[in-house]
C-alpha cells in the first residue's frame, strides 16, 4: 500500500470512529460504482438523515486545506454516485446531506473538522 493510501485509510478509520462517537451509524464504506466513490455513507440518528461523506486527510497544509480538494468535478462525482446509491437501494422519503470531514494527522495526534451540507 502506498503511503498516501495508508494515510487516507487511517483518516477514514479516524473519521468513522468520530462519527460513531457522534451518534451516527456507519452504513457503508468506500461505496464504488461507475459514477465514482463515496468514502462513507452514514445515518445521522439525531437528525434522521442519510449522510454521504467525503473524507480528506492531510499531514500538513502545504497544498491547502483538505476541503479545497473537493472541487466542482469531485462534487459532481459524489452527487452522481449518491444518486445511484439511492436508486440502487430504493431509498425514498429520506432526508439526505453531503458532508466533508477533514482529518489532519501530525504524528500520533489528529484534528477532525466536520463540514456539514457542502453540496
């Protein structure tokens, strides 16, 4: 596994633990289809919303904030993938939301920032 992939997986693991602590139920990880990939699909138990989450992990801010990597093209792929997921799973009458979780890892410490409803 490449270092970048290992850091990304670590960020996803950290984000999933964070979501569980925040009363979310992680429904699926790394959902893939022809339209793209969604890192995490979770159920927000408190707000009763299905949440499609993009996780961006960084070890420094040399290339900007993690959310800056979720550009218009990436947003389009996430939206199309979410539409397919909803269609495939016959989801109806459910509120949905799109979030980004930024994870910044520095040695054995990390900072998490959840940005809700980005699309």
